[in-house]
C-alpha cells in the first residue's frame, strides 16, 4: 500500500517534518507501506504559478498524482495565526476536486504552544471533511514541550493504528452477529401487560 506524507514545514530541520516521519514510521509498524513524502516548501513557486495560470509544473504534478493515488495520507502543518499555514492550504486548493473522496487521512500539526491544539478540530478536520476524505478519530498535535514528554508517543501510535486499519479496510466495529434461530420477539403489548400485573 502507498502512504503519502504531506509535510508543510518551512524550516530545515523542521519539527513538522519530524512529526510527519514519526507518524509514517508508526503506520509502517502496523502494516507494510511504501512511504512517499511531499515537502510542500519545495513546491511553493509551482503552487503559486498553478494558482495564477492553471498549470502545474512537473514537480507539482508529480506530487498531486502521488496524493491522488495514495491509499492513505498523513498531513502535517505548522500553526500560523491559529490555523494551518497558507502554503499548506494552497497545496490542497490546487488538488483536483474529488481527489480525496473516501481517502483515509491522519491530520497533525505542530506549534509553539499547547494553546493551539484545537487547530486540529476547528481548521484541519473541517478542511478534509469538506474534501470528503475520511479523517481518523485521533489527530496529533505536538507543541514544543511535547517533544520527549509522555503522551506524544502514545498519541502517535493510536493515530497510526487508526490510519492503518482504515487503509487495510478493517473496521473498529464488531461484525454483525447472525440472529439465532431461537430468538423470539415479545410484542410490546405483552410487555406492558406483564408490567401492569406487578
């Protein structure tokens, strides 16, 4: 299966890329995947040209094809002004309209403060719901103080497990059990009558 990681970090090294790599490695521990990383920073000029002239360059076209053909996505953005970065949003703006329909997506973000952790719920999750992707229940936010602290590795593993399950077609729900032959329906009127005799 093909797992594509979209990382929108701007610096080198980048905590956004570090989180993206840890998430991808965790998915790889759950199920065999071929990982391809799309560094949005390297596509900034191509994205701007595509927005203004409607034609992707060769590198951007390859990145968009990778995202469209992926079995699952990990998307990670730094937080700017309490939301995803403009470059991150611009990348998904130039994606074909139905490219993510039904595609499993793990959303993640990095920021300087834990106060921005709600970016997962008020910005990232609605964006990918609008694109009709299937967003895993657990999003991962890493503030500066989370690196090396308890909690982050567990969130990474839980989110990775959810993405791997969706990618392999498993469901967290138990399969429906067949009805037993001796199952009997008691009419509601009988139940009421039994209550009134008490």
